[in-house]
């Protein structure tokens, strides 16, 4: 591992490839691109990350590991990246999380359960097992009232509990 490890976390705001019925949730999406035109968005996202020269990138709202590796490879060129992502998002709006690493490590995926669906997490345990990087995307209650706000809060709480248990199990396995 490098002496100083650079870790970046980035919400890529609905980065889908436009295939398989993907659709953006926002009425006016970043750069006004169509779902099928991700090449420019991938390049722009990579440019935003490039200055940090990260060794590890945690992504939120990304479709899959393939897109995570595309962004990572453009952000830090000449490096070999490995990536993992959860595959639990709905097919038309796959708001998954992913982790990209150019320093190796072991990936683990926490698959959502009913009490905190549709959110999960992806962890990267770095070589040596002393540091784990976690990518998670919690549901905001911004603008939500009543039942929706309570449901979102319950999902965040359920996911936090599950993460605590899951990370304890990862530690026990080392």
C-alpha cells in the first residue's frame, strides 16, 4: 500500500448506461444528456476526480462495476483498477453503490434486506486487513413528510444496524 492512501467518495448522480430500460429520475439531468450518451458524463466525472489521484473510489448512484471502472480508469490513467458493485437497484433506475481500487483488496457486498431495501453497501478490505472502505448511499428525507419521512428514517436506521453487524462479522473473519 502507498504511505498515504487517497480515498474519494463521489455521488455520480444517476450514472446509468441507458440500456435495459434505465431512466433518469431527475427531470433535468446533469449536462442534459440522454441516458444512452454516457461517454461524455464518464469523462466529466473522471476529470472531477482526477486531481485527487485516488487509490480507492467509493461511488453512489452508479449502475454497475463496469461503469465504476470506466470512470476510475479515466481519472487515474495507466493504473489497473478492480471494481465491485451491488446489483440490487431497480432495473429502470439502478441506484447502486460501487468501489474501485487500484491497490488491491477484497470486496464484499451487503445485500439489502426488506427493512432497509433498496439500499445496500459495498466494502473493500485493503491488503493487510486493517482498513475497510465502505460505499453506502442513504435515502434522504428531504422534502418528505409523514409516512414517507418515517419510512426513509426507518430504512436508514435498519441499514445502519445491518452495517454494524456486517462490519463486526468482517472483522471476526480476519
